[in-house]
């Protein structure tokens, strides 16, 4: 941030701000629009996509009711709007992805199929992509990173979201010379059977979608988020679903909770705890192999080891979006990217007894919840990813709390996300890391 803020200020002073297009117009998108439009910070929110134009218009009006956006249906419309310094709105997301005037596309949707289309189109046209879409990143991040790297663009997680906050902490701790062993998230609630009905009141209070709130409560979101962290670091999970302990104390007390030999043997794990302080922060437990440095760490009140606790006590979501946009566009730096193939994936688990012939709804709804699981187990058993559940028709009954497999379902026809997932499985099943697949649409 210390470098990025000055670099953004220089872009502003030079009259050459980064031009950002935002995909999505929901709760988080409104906050982003308000943050970016409330001051000149070297970034211009040039365009917003929403399925309905009134949603995009309302998102901009939330920031400034005086804004009069241009409705863009063609490349020429968008070009004229940007040249005139007026935000554009559109119901065509791919229009924003192929526009040469746009420097960065920000996905703030949480939708896997739409997100896959957007990311691939932006990458194809050489445009950087920032994801506030852990669902997409956890499901298809490795294959999308392959495409991005082949095109020389950055596909990045977003500062402020808990995965990137953990990855920033991971970089900081490694920079101190320690070896991270646990990257963790702090939750306030974990109940896999929560539904949009149980979460309706909370959602209404904060102006959020019940399904999004439910995905936090039922564990799907934490599974997506920790999978993003795992795939960026090479860490794994100690078991399907992670430990997920209830811990009504400070995260510093976790230094004696984990089996260090287990952590060393696995090379590091992602995890979460429920009820810990500081909430809603993140933590990193790390060790140091130099006894002289351990002496200093003890002097600096971090204890005698062998594990030391580091944490960030908050995650500020949309407030930090500008930092990532600057990192990506000005420095080619990512706030978090899949390093290679999947290390962890998110499997779909039945939230209730499911019957043959039923069509699955999406994550954060009534029929499934997601659990983070080692990618090797995911592949071995043919688990269905939670990010691909929506629209799948059950071939047979599945009992509550059973993991749903590909063999249990018929996939909807024609989805790009299914094609990409199959390419991801095919490519990384053998552990290769060279070049994009031969069938690459890029």
C-alpha cells in the first residue's frame, strides 16, 4: 500500500488514471463505487455491468445521485463515454472485457459461469482481472491462471477479501524469515444446515442477498476462500472440511493447539476457527529454525515458540479494492494467484436428503453446502465441485451430509465452466505446468 498510494497519486497528477470496469452491481459493488467515486485516487470507475441497467444505474447513484451514466450497447458507445469522462452502464459484460480503453476488469459477482466468461474474454483481450469472486477462483483459478500467464496479464485476488489478507500476511511472515505453517480465517458462525430462510433477517438488515449470507453461515464461503489461499501457497487441508474448531479465545492461544509434526509433514495447512478474537480477522502461525532469532522473537513478546502467532484483526473488503487495482495495473503484482494446479478443491455436500430427478440450486441455498478437501481426494472419488452445482440434475438419491459426485448428476448443457473444469482436471491430473491446453479458447 505504501508504494501503491504514491504511484496512484502520480497517475492522478499526470491525468492518466487507471480505467476500471466493474462486473456486478450488488451490495459489494455499491461499496466499491462509493469508494472510487468519492475521491480522485488515480482510478476511474469507467463502466459497470449488471443484468438490468437499472441495477447498474442505482449502483452509481448510491455513490453520487448526480451521475448521469451513458448506456453502452456498442464498442463505440463505450469509447465515447470514456473519452467524455462519463461512467457507462451496460447489460453486456463482454463489451467491457474487450474494450481497449479498459485497463482492469473487476469481478464482484460471486458467479462461476458468468465469472468464467468474463475472465476468459478479458484475458483474451489482454486486460488484467481482479476477482472479488472466491467461488470462481476456487473452482477454476488454476486453469484461468494458465491462460492469464500465457497472455501476459494478471489475474488476482482482491485486497480486503480474507484470502488476500491471509496471503499478504503470508508474504509478510515469510519476509521476516519464518516458515508459515497455518493460514487461518476467523468465523463467527458455522452451521451447514443454514438456508436463505434462516438468514433472511440478517440479510435484510444489511441489504445483502440471503443466498450470499447463507454461503457464509453454512461454510461454503469459508471453503471457497481457504481453497484460494491453499492453491496460492501450496498448503493443504488436514482433513475434509478443515478442523474448524470452536475457539473462544484470542488466536495467539492457537500456537499450542496444532500438532507441529503434522503441520510439517503436510507442508502447511489452511484452516478456520469459530468465535476467536480478533474477529473478523485472519491469522498465520509460523516457526523459525534459528534459535538466535527465536530468542529475539521471545524478547519481542511473541513467546518461546515453536509456533508464533501473527494476525490481521480486520478485512475491509471494498475499502482496499483500489490497492489491488494499483498493484495489478502499475506493478504487475498479484494479491493472490493459483501457483499451479489445484491443491485443494471444494466438494458439494447434500444439505438435506436429495431425491433422484431434483435439480440442484446454487451454493448458499437449500440443497448443498461446500467443504474444502484435498484435490487428490476430490479427483480420486470424482466429487462434484460446489462451484458447479447449480442446474445439475440428480441421477439418484443422495443422503444428507453425503458428498455428491459427478456420477450422481447430469450437468447442464453448454456451460463454459464445465469445459474449463474438464481442461483443468486433464491438464493438472498429471502435474504438468507448461503452456495453455491445446484446446485453449484464448
